[in-house]
């Protein structure tokens, strides 16, 4: 698992931003070469689970203080929400669990990834 500040992929307003594309150019191959399972980031003010081509799942949780729009219908998006909330993660050597909880305390998405 790797934690970064800036997303490599996003369906938020920075989807074609120079910084996002520059970070992707540098980190994508590093994550793939090292078979990184999970990349956690913030920076975008939304809640996202993304799985672009390759090995790594990307989770973005940055919707605690501000919410920005998301684009729906992007092929690599498994979940996106322009909603206040946070993510809760738990893991062991075989499983990674993620829950997205909105500001009202409702679980609006959950997934389990297995090795």
C-alpha cells in the first residue's frame, strides 16, 4: 500500500489537470513494477474507488471539508460520489476492506479486495 497526496487517476475536476497527468507519468510504472495493491490519496474533494488498467486500486478520500463534482461513466471508476464523507479501511494479509461513509453515517459503498 502507498499513500500519496495527489491522485494518479481521478474522476474529479482534476481529471485532465497537468499535475495529475505529471504524477501519473512518474508513479504509474513504479506502482506496477512493484505490484502495489492499493494507492490512497486525497487532494480531490470527493470519494472515489478507481481501478484503471493494471494492478493497483486507487482510493481517493478528500470530502471532509469541501465537495467538488465528479464525472460519471468513466470506465475505470468503480465508485464515485460528490458527497461529504470519509473512508474506513481494515486489512489483514489476505484482505483489504474499504467502506465509504457519508456525513449522515450511512455506508454508501463497500468493497473487499482479496489477494
